[in-house]
């Protein structure tokens, strides 16, 4: 009978330890999920910043080409032609 009591006590100890480990793992999981959410938000912020800088770079590159830079003259001409076409279309729409 005492052997049975020892086995039950041993099982209770093991179950208690397992429940404690489960609780610790749940806490660690929640912490990691929070860090993941923070990193995802930071990544989104950085991506938006990169996109904004790329737009600024394109605008600067276009401005440089319009100022006479030989490297991007064809790009500037294409952009100017596109803008002229858009203006012509707007004028046609207003004339109607």
C-alpha cells in the first residue's frame, strides 16, 4: 500500500512540474508574440521610409536630368512628353 502512495505522490510531483513548465512556456510564447508584433510594426515603418526615400531619389534624379545632366536626359524627355500628353488630354476634356 505504501508503494502505491509513493507512486501517486511521484505522479503528482511530475504533473505539478509539467504544469509549471507549461505555464512558463505559455509566458515565453506570449513574450515572443509581443516581440514579433513589435518587429512587424518596425518592419512596416522601415518599408514606408524606404519607399518615401525612393520617391525622393526619383524626384531628385529627374530634377538633375532637367538641369542638364547627360546621364538621364532621355528619361527627362520621356517624362516631359508624358506630362505634355496629359496636359493635352486635359485641355481636350475642358474644350468639350
